[in-house]
C-alpha cells in the first residue's frame, strides 16, 4: 500500500533533516516551502550513487556545444509520451533553476517599463523577478479570460504559472486556447512556468501552453517539484519563438551558467525511471488534499479551503479567523510554520499557504496545533485531541 514509506515519517526524522524546511524554524512543524517531506526517489539516489561509485565528478562527456546534458533528451521524450508535445531538443536550453530561466527571458526579451501579466496571488519570485528587472506587474485577479484580455493592452508578456501556485488551479484546454488567442491579438510573449506539471490530480490534465501557442511560448520546467530534488538546481527552457532563440544566441553563453552534474543526473533518472515513484506520490498527495479538507472542517471550520486540482500546496483563506493580514504569524505561535499569504501579493492578505506533502499523521498534528488556542498553547495542550505523534 505504501511501498515508498510516504506515510511512515516520524517527527524525529523530520526534525533531524538538515534542509531548510525543517531546520530553519526550529521547534515549529514545517509546512511552508515547496519541498516534500519524503526522501528522494530511489532511482535518483541510485543514479547519484552510481556516479560516486565510479569515482568521477569531473567535467561530463556531454554532447552539445551549448552544454546540454542527456536530461534534456529525456525531457523531450517524456513531453511527447506524457503530454503529446513534440519538441526539438535543439531548442532546449538548460539552466540552474526555473526562476533563473524566467529572469533570463524577462531580461533579454522585454524592456524596462514593459507590463507583465500575472495571475495573482502569485508565487513570490514572480513578483520579485518583475520588480527586480524594472518591469511592471499587470495583475489579473481571476482565471477569467476577459480579465486577461482587458490587461493585455498594457502588457508585453504573460508570465503564466500552470499548474498555478498557490491556488492549485490547472488551466483547461479552453482557457489555454483563450490565452493563446489573446497573446496573438496583442502580440504577447508567453513565459510558461510548468514546474508543477506532473503533480496534477485526476480528472484534471496538464496541457503544455506551447501546444496552443508554439510560436509565442517559452516553457520553463524542472523535475525538482514532482521528484523532490529542488536542492540539486537543474531546470530547462524550451524556446518556441525563433526571435527569443536568436536573442539567447546573441549573448555570451556563460551568462546562462552551466548545469550541475548531480542535478542533471537526478533529473534524467527521475524523468526516465521515476514514474512508479511519482504515481505513488501523487496517489498519496491526493489522499492528503482530501484529508486536509476533513481536518480543517473538524478543527478550523472558519478556514476556507478549496481542494487544489494540482500541487501539494493548500491556499487557506483565514480571513474569518481575525488573525490580520498575515495569519501565518498566529499559526507560528501555535507551533506550525506556513508560508505568509501577503508575500504572494496584496491578494494574499488574510491567507496562508500550507504544504501537505507529508504523512497523514504529521498532517493531523499540523492541523491539530493550528487549532490550538493561545491559552491552550500557553498551558501546553491543544483544543483538539493531539495525535500523539513524536
Ligand atoms: C511555480 C514555481 N516556479 C518555480 C519554483 C522554483 O523553482 P526553482 O527552484 O527551480 O527556481 C517554484 C518553487 O516552489 C514554484 O512553485
């Protein structure tokens, strides 16, 4: 039932993990940054171990003059097999991370003062990337196409997050077709961040934006979210528009950095051999997203939560709790670290983001502690019966 042990985590093991999620906020349950609590897929560990055993961490024997690694070939094979998206590896550019790819495109292909449409609330680095590059955020507050159409007159680009962080929305074929039509009418460049593509729950389906607007879309993706290897820093871009590719070629190659051997080996192994692990992870997360709805209904009925179509992130509307703009501060006092809603833009005021990629027992403990009243906390007991997990 649980061949990879997703439901067998203990708090002692989690607290001993050196990564940021559990280490940074000592004493709090870590339900914030978008890492899963599970160990990496065994196929990834084997690939890394194999290279260590070979005693060779030197420059790899990669074929492409641009420094591309075999992981980019596997990405293309997988794009076709899984998403019906046929792409040429010759138009793939590897980078260190997805946000770097987004910033490269913004920097090279838009100008200071250009408007960039983003569905808000938004993954915070989208907002920083626009600001830091002196572009102008053009926020769109619903997934309604009419809103994007109205915004498009003020924009040069659409920075799309599909599946969407933090709401978990998966764009439908109709929405993607509509976005492609709007981009065509208003001559928009589309930057599609599809890092959560493999974390979609049935009956929803991920459809690459590039299927709908191939000549306008730069897709940025990675194995890091679905296979839980974000620390290895490997991502790639598929560049649809010829003019964007030409612009990439016009700047020195080393401005893009060079990818890390470990990150590339891990992505290759995950994409080639990790589907059994991924299917089990998605099945577990599917149960977790519904368990969270039950737990909130029982312990925190004031919190509004729409079960996400994708991702392991829950966008919690806490406004009825009266905890102010940043409810995560109150939850931290109760012993749980969530992501701060206001970091996702002003539309996140009164919200917090909860990461449910953990075991069912840890999730029970998280919600139990979140529902602890301040008085209970100071007396060391929770309003709801604790789970007893250590
Ligand atoms: C939508 C989205 N894009 C990008 C990233 C980060 O990717 P990277 O670490 O490769 O920059 C995340 C991480 O949570 C994310 O949710």
